[in-house]
């Protein structure tokens, strides 16, 4: 058999497996992943950054539109609840004529524009006030859709509600105005418009200024999307919005949200049309030096691994095959790492030399990648995000809008109790429990409602167990807080019953108050004048004091009537902090409440956050690749190579009795088979 055949036969006996075995595989995989990472970073750095000041304002508009839609939906719920409570009280009054029924509901539905009593087929029996669009309500299925929202003849919007009267042969239908909360004008005095559109895209009621030509196309697109029950926002072309007072170009924004009552669509959507000054997103190209540095690190690390581990192992394999196959003139070439030098010395004696271990190359390459990651985190990863004035003003507006929503909800809770007290005038206190149950079931803002005597003792109650201590109540009607040792803050409203010493007390559900201070990505808190937490969107204890000094300072300024939004460090993270007081009504001015908003800068869609996130991702991927490559080289090459080097040391010392077993189907396994053949040859010669 020729020598070449012997070499081929030996290579066939030492068949090596493919991926993931092999000395070159970890190096190739590491290099490919890092090259892909460089490409990703280059695209992210040279391309347009994610986010901009315009996007910050657009998202806030979307939040405003969603909350306005919730407010309109709440108005519809109020109309349904008012009628349901009136019907519950009417059921205890005995049989009445149609005229008496109309008079009762006209008196006890103060917000009604028109009232009608009809039979179940829609035939009119009696009416009062404006004509009621009876045909808009499905009288045969009041359990599923007891309310409709529709345009009236005057260009406005009305809610039409219906409920069955006792006996089942008559239905009362009430129409009332659908109120849209006013929209505040932002700090730049740019106009804003609220539109209600039907599912067919028809604009029903404009609220605010007229839309400009540059906004019409956006309005039509938003209306078609909102008609599908979706919410979101659209940003127009720069320069097509209404100019600022100083003639600065603006970008039009249209945010949209469907009007719903719970999960039931009301057949309309709300659109908020506004604009914001044009602003260019900065920060592109800031990471290109890091990409160039990574290119150098990858090149050097690959070269170190190639020269310090992969190359020597491959060269040792070639020499071992040549020597083991008996190729004439075959000899072991000079080695540059300790492990391969010791193995080569077992084939052919060589002088001992102090050489670096292969571990040095792997550790050095890993350290280089980790050092690059640390450098990126320490520089670009700590890049200071520039917060534009628009983002600060938007946060202040979020606080003001949240305070307005809370003030409206608190005022409505008090109005509900006053209306209820007026509605049950003349009713025996002992007979009020059904009406109280109806009130609590229809209005989720109350955790319990009770009628108490002058000493504060409960006479009739519905809902959950009251938290209020049974003690004399503050005089008159109003909102109050009780700082007692409860797991949740105790907030309650009071309204005296006309002509008696009894008082209706409604304890508010703090969870519902917390839902009103929800924010897009931020933290909202409702605090009192002593800077204690009443409600929050994060975990808190009842009356827990505000700990962060920036939050305390912001609330204190807002309670003085001089809100001052600013960027602060709060609990180790940079945040925009803004506050707004809940002034505006003598009923709860004494509470000295305020809303404080903490908007982390890292959660705002700003270009600086785009750069930081890219840096963190690149550093994370680079670190993971370095550590995985270290583990891969360690398990696949270093440990098997060091074990084989110890076997070679024993063979070079004269131990020819210990069999060398190849344990891996790769280059190390091939060298082990060749070394075993060499051991057998030496043993045979000695024998």
C-alpha cells in the first residue's frame, strides 16, 4: 500500500464530525455573529433614530383622545344610571297614569331634554320636553343596548336611553345632551379640535376650532381606522399644520379612539386634531465610532484566536497525520503554545520550552470583547438624553388633564349623592335599601353607600362594608377624607336628605381613583396637602408620605398655584416631574389635593433613548458572544487539548502501557488517534 493510501486510510479511520465540532467552528460562529452585530449597529447609527419630540406629543394626544372618549362614555353611563335609579324609585310608588309617569321622570331626570312614555311596540303614550327619537332605541332588546348616541337636529349629539317600567307594557325613553369635556390649549396656543364621527365617517359635532386644509386628509384616514374600533394616532407632513404665533412651522396630529360603554360600541369615535412645532430628531451617527472600534476588536480577537489556538491545533493535526502514517521526511513543526508543543514532543523529542498556554488567547479575546462592551456602556450607554421643552410641557399637561378628570369625577360623585337625596325626598328611610343597591351597582366609583343618622350610625346601606367610623359627620354637603388606620385611604362624600336629619354617605373606591391617574408609561399619584399618597398607579400604603424630594417640591409649588415642571433625578432615574392642584370647587378645596406625575425619560420616544438602547443591546450581545465563545472554546478545545497534553507528557516520559483513547470526533480526536498509533509503534519496537 502506498504512503498516500496509508494517509488516506488513516484519515478515514479518524473521520471527523461536522458542526458543532471542530476547532474553527467557534471562531467562525463568533465572527459571523459579531459582524452581524456591527451591521445592525451601523444601520441603527446611520439611519433615522426612533422617536422624536413630535412623537412624544403625538402619543400624548392619543392618551388625551382615549381619556376624552372614556369621559364621553362615562357621560353615557351616567345617563343610563340616572334613568335606572329613577325607575327603581318609581317602582315603589304604585300604579300611575302616563301623565303622572311623565311628570315623575321630568322632575327626577334634571338633565333630560325630552321624556317619552311608549308601549313596547313604540306607540307614543305621553311625552314632555323636546321630541325624543324613539325609533333609535331597540325597544324589544333593552337588556343588551339600552342607549344610543346620535346627532340631533341642531348639529349636536344626544344620548337616548330607555328602560322598562313595572308591569312590562310600558317603556320610558329619555334624551339628554352628550357632554364633551373642554380641551385646553397647549402652552404654544396652538388650536385643537375635538370631532365626533360616525362609523360611516360623517362628522357629527366639531368641538373647538375648525380643522385646516392640511388636517382634512388625516381626519378622513383616522375616521376610517377608528370606525373599526381601533385607537391610535396619525402624524401628518411637516409644515402642513397651523403655524404658531411666531410663524413657526408645525406638524398636524390626529389621535382617535372609539366611544364605548364597557365593551359595547356606541357607533361613534372621537378624534382629537392638533399640531406641534416641527423638530428634527438628532442623534444619528453617534454610534459609528463604536462600530469602527468593534470592527477592530473583532479583527484582533479573531487573529489572536487563530494564532494562539485554532492555527496551532490545525497544524498539529496535519503533522500528527503525516508522522503516524509513516510519510517519509515527516516531522513535527515548531509549536508556539504549551499544549501543542508538549503533544508534538511525544511524537518527536524536543527541548522543553516555556510557552504561553492556549488559555491565554481565549481569555484575551474574551476580555477584549467585554472591554468593548464596558466602554460602550460607560460612554454611549450613559449618553445624556436631551429632553425638549415640548416633552416637559406635555407632562405638565398630562398632570393638568389628570387633575381635571379627577376633579370632574369627584364633583360627579358628590352631584350623584345630592341628586339621589333629592330624588328620594319623602321616601321612608327604611325603604331606601333597593335604591341604594341600584346606585352602587350602576356607579362603580362607590365602594359603599349608606344613610346615617345624626350620630353617624348606619340606618340603611348597600355595597361593601363601610370603613368609616360611626361618629358625627361634618356639617353640610361635601367631600372629606378620614386619616384612620385602614389598608386603603378613606374618602367619602356626604349629602343631607331634605327635610330630615339623615345624611347619605358614599365611600369612594380608591382603586377607581387610581385608574384615573393612569399614565402612558409614567407614574401618577394623588396626594393631599400633607404630601401623603391618596391613590397611585404603583403599589403604596394608605397615607404613605412622598419620599422623593423632587416630587415633594413639585407638589408644594402646584398647591401654591405656581406649577413648575422640570427634569429631576428621582430614585436614581431621570424623570420629568409635573404637578397640578385640584382646585376649582368649594366642595373639595379644603382637601388640598394635587396630582403629581413622574414620567421616566427612558420611556419617552426620544432620539437619545434610541441611541442608549442600541448601545445597551450591542454591549449585551457582545458580552454574551464573548462569554459563549469562551465556554465553547473551553469545552470543545481547551479541556480536551489539556487532557491530551497530559497523556503526551506520560508517553514522552516513557509510559507506553497507558492506552490513549480518542474521545472526540474532531481535530483533537484525530491527534489522539495518531498519538495512540505512535504509542503502539513505540511499544512494539521495545517489545
